[in-house]
């Protein structure tokens, strides 16, 4: 049975406010309701499970983009930090209306993998899906609260834009041509979210002073949560830990 561990420390320090809203969702490009931010890192304790290798022998154009055997990055851990974790504020949200990011959320198909593997988007925000491989990809979205879609992109350089109109965490994406290709879109009704990068870090900016409940989601490891208080123009740190 997997064990999920909550980080041992949540602390507040004063500093310069703001933040980039994290990667993977376009939440940076907003007019903030405040100048406070939540920053932190998601760690993994224990031995990370081995990710399965991918046989791309039938897709040499994709296989050539890797220096070694391609691996399905289900649990991506580097120096004890966990990537591809979706972080969002779930409690204590300031009153809206919430600003819409000026940039679309973007996901690419490159080397027969989705990149990034996890993105966040606001309700109604454009989501651009691009094919960077010289071969056919077929994107199948499987929401339960939103309208599904199934679209083909037969050549490199093609971009398709879609939107989701109802909050839903999370929506799986697959490729009907390459069964190992998986990604996830988290759709929320506010801009206070982020996705951890390779170093496990995240920043959620543009917040007014307040106490916030934050949730972290991973595709196989489940969820963790914590609470943090930020002062006006300040920054608070929230570190969470998953375990295997």
C-alpha cells in the first residue's frame, strides 16, 4: 500500500510579493488581486517506482529524439523532488471575478510523448495542442464533466485549440495511435494554480493576504494538502511530501 506523507513544516516569511503562477497552466499572465504568493516544493520520500520503458521501434522519428531507451515518465523524481504535480488553492479563495490568463495553456506532442505531462487551465481558457512529430497523433480527451473530443493531427506543425467550460480535476488525454501517450488537464475556475517542474518547485502568485488551503494532485500518488497564511505583499512557503 502506498503511503502519503505531509510535509513537516509550513512557514511564513515576509518578502517581495508576486510570483509567476507556476508552470504548465498560463496562470502567470494575469492582473493579480493581490501581491502575495505561495511558494514551495513537492518532495518524494522512499524509493521511487521504476517507470516502464517504451518500445518506439515502429516510430524511428520519435525514437531518434532520445539518447537512451525512452521511458514513460509516470513518476518523475529528481534529487528527491517530484515533477508533474498539480497544485491549486481549494479554500480561502478571494472574491472574484478572477482574471483570465492572457496566454493559452499549451501542450505539445514531441518524441511521441505529451509535454508537459500535466497542465492547468482556467474554465474557458484556450488550450493549444500541437504536434511536433512528423507522424500521426490522435488526441482523445476523456472528461466526465465536460464534452469529450477526439481529434487527429497527421503531420508536424499542426495546432488545435480547445476549451473546457466546467471545472474538472483532472481530464485524461490519450493518443489512440500510441497507447503509452498520456497527459492530464486540470480545469479550475480561478487562476491560483501551478504545476511542479523537474525540481519539484511551484509558485502561486497574485494573492491577497489570507489563509489558504492548498491541494497537490499526482496521477498515481494521490493527493496531499496543507494550509498556509500569507500577509499582504508577503510570501509564504508550503512544502508537501509524497512517499512510496
